C-alpha cells in the first residue's frame, strides 16, 4: 500500500511538473489540444470540433435563397467506386450541382443538409474573397498594399515589402511550420492558443516576399487581421454582410475564435453546411455576380483563379487550381478532404465534406480523392444523357 501511495504521489508530482513547464515555456495550449482532440478520440482537428471552441456567428438574412432542385434530382445513383470511397474515408456530404441546380445529393454518418461541419482551410478562399470585397469598397487600396501599413511589426527587414497580395497568394516569406500532426508546430499552437494575435505578430520573414509560393496558414491569419483593421469590424460580421446574407445562405455559420469574442481562426474553421459552402463556388463561377448584382469584382475573381507563379500552377489567390479532361478546375480545399470543386466550362460544382482524405500519390499537389470525385461525377453525369 505504501508503494502504491508513493507511486501515486510521484505521478502527481510528475504531472504537476509537466503542466508547470508547459506554462513556463508558453506551451500551455497543448493542454487544451489534448482535452479537445485526444479526449474525444482524435489525433488531429475534427469535423465537429467547433462545439468545443468559442465561435462568432456568420449570420444569414431572413430571406434565404434555397438552391434550385433539378428535375432528375438523385435519379442517378452514385457509382460503386464513389460509394466505396465514401465508406472508406468517411464522407458525410456529397453534392453535385449542375447548371445552378442540385442534381445529386447524399449524406452519410447521420449528417443531413442542415448539419454543420468544419470547413478547415476552405475558409482561406472566403478570407481572400473578403480581401477582394474590401478592395472593391475602397477600404484597402489594392493587392500591393503593404502589410506594414496595418501592423508596424512588419515595417522592417524583408517584411517591409510584404503585401496583402503576397499573403493571399501564399508568398509571404514568413517563418511558419505547416505541420498539422506535430503538437509543437506553430500551426497546432495557432489552432489551440487562446491569444492568437501575438502569435501572428511575432512572425519573422526568412525569405523575400512575393517571389515564390509556399503554403502557410499564418499568411491567411495575418491577412484576416489586416482586413479587420481596414473594415473596422469582425471578419465574421464582414463575411455575413458581404457574402452570407447577399448570397441567401440558408443557415447561420460558426467561425471558431481563440477565445470568447476574440479573433477568428481565419486560416480555418468555419462550420457550415454543404449547400451554403457551395455558394462560393457559384459566386466565382458567375465571375462575382449574384442574382445579377456584382458583389465581388470580376477582375479580382479572374485573378484569384489564375496562377500567380508559373512554377506553382496549383494556386492562385486563395483558390487551388487544376485541370480535368483538359478543362480548367478551381476549388476550395480543407484539411481531411473538404472540397468545393468548380468546373466552369460545364457549369458543375462538386462539394465533398468528410472525416478523411487520401494524400497525393500521383506526383501532384492534389489529393488522390480529389480526382476520384471528378471522375465519378462525370460518369454519373454521362448516365443522365
């Protein structure tokens, strides 16, 4: 009995020492990470984790605009290959929108058209759209506006030349570790820290900005902070006024914050549903118009879905870029395989939300499952002809 008491006492001392060390070395965010992630049976952020964080609300208006439903809605069943993939990697929502109407729609794992789930980095496309809106409204001059104009911390050294366009196109040159499964990476810290602003403002430039593409979540977070300064309000409110309400979203969305009434985690973490996320695909497909109204500048839309760097054709400004059957494709993409995929030539939008993805084994920056969704969607569309 004495040995057991001695062991338990030693264990308590060890745990206390570890916890104290985390606070001393400013790694106390790990306690929150363990509580939210591992205690819920996950090894990384997960679809429903917005319930464990504070959130700002992206409000819809009182007159939602439901999607049109195609006459042959759901008459064609998902292919065997597609259904097998959905089961294997935990798809929760899969939509095919053709010619502005929902043509095929399926939900899994007790999710429905109204279920919310984490968008992860699909939010980056929405933040970049907000930059375009702020430029359109004259609140930010242009893509060449210096980040140092908003935050003097970036007026020195290599950072002095860094622009909001560099942030949007992933070419800031900032020091950032884009590691989702490393508990000590700055990406993990940004996800779980309760005071995100100093984490971002302490970033240093290690490369010349505006020269090369390197995907860094910190870019989008800093961009969001610039936009908030320019427009004088929370980005969640700005997205609501600029897009969510004008586009007739059918549900409010939640945007995770570092603390109550705090900074939105702009590099990720809008919890919404598949139908409402699809509206951003439609907006860009329509060159920034919605119901005949130009709510986002068409030139900005065109620039966003065009590669900035010839040696990095997979990315524009906030949007991923690819081709399929020699057709241009642009898409929103998030951790664990969240997608809004647009094939403008065919007026097709594909939305996939789910628990996992399949990493690239094809030598491209695009995940293997991304191509399966395109291939199987087109097989289904062919059946309808």
